[in-house]
C-alpha cells in the first residue's frame, strides 16, 4: 500500500507541476471539479444527467483550460520541453485527449444512425428521450475511456501504475478543489501564471497533499 500511495502522489505532483501553470487553467479546473462532484452525486439518481454534466460542463471546462490557456513553450520551472512532457504523460496527453474528445463529439451520430443502439434501448420519440439516451451513451464513452487507458497502463507499464492512475482520475475532482480553490481570486488580482515549485522541493510538495 505504501508503494501505491507513493505512486499516486508522484502522478498527482507531476500532473500539477507539468500541466497547471496557468491560473485560468486552474480556475477552469475548479469549475470542472465542482461540477464533477455534483455529477458524482447525481450518478446515484440520474446517471444520464450525471454524464451530461460530466461531459458538457466538467470535461469541456477542463480541456479548454489545457488546450487554450496552458503554456506550451519551454517549461523553465521543470526544465522540460513540451515534447518531453507529452511523451512521459501517464494518462491522456494532448494527442490522446484529442482522440477521446473526438469520439465524444461524434458519438451522437450513433444514436442518429441507430436510435435503438443495437437493441439496447427503445428508439426515442421525443427530444427528452433522445437526450436521456445520449447521456447514457456518454456515460459509456467516459467509463470506456477510463478503463481503456487503465488496461493500457497495465500492459505498457504495470498493475500498480494503472491502478494509481485510475484512482487519481476518479479522485481528481476532490483533489483539484483542495489544490485550486484560491486560483480564481489570484486570477482576479491580476495573476497569469501560478507560482510553481521545482521538482526538488520535497518539503513544499508534501504540503500540497
């Protein structure tokens, strides 16, 4: 268990220090995290509505932060190029995110081409029924993306890395709230980039977790 939590800690720290320099990105991650927590709560009541919130609010705000506001030039804090960071990214790097978001964006076509989804649902006759079916479809896309990358890490890395990454993804909303709740105020005060810590500041890093 010690190895598991240490692997999880390292993955969280690498994700923070490499991919969350922008205060706009951090603020959008806070929006994403809060809406994901709401989606988690709704998952027990209306899973389809939970998936709609998860994709339309949580995932879009999170990825907008990464795609449009996070610096992609040389990372002087970590002394790493963007190409290096993309190559060592444990989870979904930019290229993998583009694939995942493209699958999500095109997935409504499945319902249009096959309203019964291979006989899994009764074809929708109202827009509300269509939206409900779309929510379930997006739930399947999200869970598939999580499981696919987890199994991929089992094969390409090891069991511990995959389990730690899956745990990180599931718990990221709660962790992001803890980490980025100050970001909107810092941004409002005129900040652009957060004060990032170099990788060798172990005592400071421990304080983040």
